[in-house]
């Protein structure tokens, strides 16, 4: 076989694997939104079979020979093909070390574990979820042993979501953030809190839905290439750049929750909708890492969506929907309330200053779980202790504590740190974007297109063809530097709280 023939084999593999990924994603979407709970057994069995198909399509001698050949002949490949080889080789090496039957059993377990988590959370009873979490953790630790690791066993999982991230680097990142954020929170808490009484009022859900759709349009979400649905935990599902779906959750007594989660998920969706069409159905048609993905959602949610210029443009529309509740509230007071800093229990409702501390709790617990023998029954208490230590608040129920996030039920360990990295990346991108375009003027005018264009050209278009460090250096001309995030927080909150 020659290079041309191996490249054709790679294309065939890419289309087959991407079709399987697409189908699994669609099933995932379905089980998180509309699927019946009673259908779980059949669904789990289909998911198990699908994942076996995924496994056998990738893990075989022909694929190995092709990937090895193309890696050796890298100089003959164009960038797109080389990126595909890199990604499939990573997947191959990740999966080949796990026995096939264990891999399929794990996929089926995840589907059941997710349902158990949902029930446990609803009933506020960790014991419903505990046996599943125990099995997921055992499988995860076993897989890490199969896959191997350098340094800390958690490194293997961190690298799954952010290329090259290690416990050493994450420890340094979090300790820096902690050193800056904890004193900032104290300075803010010494000041008078924004007057938020209007947020305790009732906000009709059908109008919230209307406003969420308005937000998606304003932010240039292509409405004919996706949709908005509801789920317990808001998320984005990308099938292709022409079919990107987001979910949110509406609460009558919490207007800001649906607004911020809709903007957040739209930020994720814009990334997916603006990947180069040249990639087609491919492993490259997806954001490059969780951290870069979060940078896009957080840039829209926090840096833009909680700024005064943005609300100067869009607040009137919200007031029109809720004249009784918001008629007498000024845009300045509304924006201040959007940026209320208050240590709290729930990560997804946390303000952007205390948010990294929520992530730190999870990071430290995962790090410990991966290196020590842990009795799952002790995890809720450990969780509560850490909240008390870092945030000064202690959950009284499991639903407000360890059961709040879906991630562990899906086996997503190593994922959380990327949320905090995302905020830090976002501020670095924004700093450099402001050198090129007048961001405040655009936010105030409602013309978000030049902002999306900047992000699309420098980040989105590449999909997974570049690794995170290449994206960051390409867009900003320097390596990742968390200083931009700390500067952003200090400047922004000094103004809002008159520090
Ligand atoms: Zn997100």
C-alpha cells in the first residue's frame, strides 16, 4: 500500500467513526431530553452494542498499520490529514489498552448510572446513586491502570479534556487563583450587596423561553441550524455544524438562571456552528478541548453577557416582557445584580469570582479519589467539608451538595478543571480582541457579528485540527497566561463594587 491508499483508508475510517459518534450523540441527546425512563434497559443495551461497534471499527490491526504508516510519513501529509492521524492515534492508544468487553460494559453502566443520579438528585438521596458511582469509579481507576500514566494517575484523565494538562500544572494554576480570589471575595463582601429584591419575584416561564430565543438570535446562533430544549442540566450537543442543539432549565423564581445558561450554551454552540465546513463529517468537526470550549461559553456568558454595554442594548426588551417586575429597576441596578458576588452552594449558579473555588473542590476530590482508596459513602461529608473551607458555606442536603452535577454519573472525571481554565482563556482572548475591535461599542449597538467573526477566524474555524496551545498562541500571540483573568476580575469588580 502507498500513502495515497492509506489516506483513503483513513478517510473511510473517519466517516465511519464520525457516523457512530453522531449516532451516539443523538441517543445521548434523546436520553437527556425526551426519552422515557422505562426505556432505559433497551437503550443501555443498544448503547452497549454501539460502543462495541465503535471499538471494533477502531481497534484492529489494519487501522493500527495505517496509523503507524501515516505517522511515519507525516511529512507527506497536509495539515488536515495529519491532524486526523494525531487524533485517531490518541483515541486508539486510549482505547486499545482496555479489554473490549469491559469497555462495552462500562458504556452500558454509564447509561444506568446517569438515571440513578437523576433519581437520587430528585429524591435528595445519595444512597440511590452511591453503588453506581462506586462501580464507575472502580472502572475508571482500572482503565487508568490499563492506559498507564506518568506521575499522578489523575494526569491521564486531565489530558483527556485538555491536552497536556497535569496535576502539577493544575495545582499551580489553582493555588494562584486561590491566592488572588479569596482576598478579592473578602473585599467585595465588605461592601454593600446589590439590591436584588426584584429577583425574588415570579417570572412567567413562557416569557423566559421567548427571551432565551431572542438571546440566541442576538448572539448570531443560526436558528435554522439548531434548537433549544429543556433538561435538568443545561448542555450543548453538536451533531454537525448545521445541527447544534442546546438545552436550558427554566425556573419561575429565578429569571437570571435561564438567561445566563442560555447565553453560556449559545457560546458553546457558536463554536460548533462556525467550524470550517471543509471538514465535513469528521473527527475534526468539534471543538478542540473542553477548556477552549468553556472559554467560548464563558466569554459570552460573563465577559459580554454581564457587562453594562450589553445590557444597555438588551434590557429594554426584558423590561417590556416583565413591566411589573422590572419597570422600576434601572439597567445599572440590573447589571449589578447580574454580578452579585456571594459564596454559595451550587456551581452552575455561582458568580464568576467564586466559581473557580467550586471547581477547586471537585478538582481536589477527583485528585484524591484517583490516588487513594475512597469509600463512596464518605464523599458527601468530604464535599461538605471542602465547601466550608473554601467558600464558607456548608450544604445541608446532598442535592445541594455532591449530587448537583451530572458529570460523575457519566464518568466524566478530569473534566471540571477545564471550566476554570476556560474562564482564564476567555479573558486572554478578550484582551487581544479589544486590540482589534471596539468591543464595548459593538456590545452597546447589538452588532455581535464582528465579535463572532474575530472568534470564528481565530478559534472556531479550526475545529479540532489544532491543539489548545496552538489556538491560544495563534489568537493572542502568547502562551496561556492566567494573569489576564485575575486582571479582568479585579478591574471589573473594583468598578462595580467601588473597591
Ligand atoms: Zn459550558
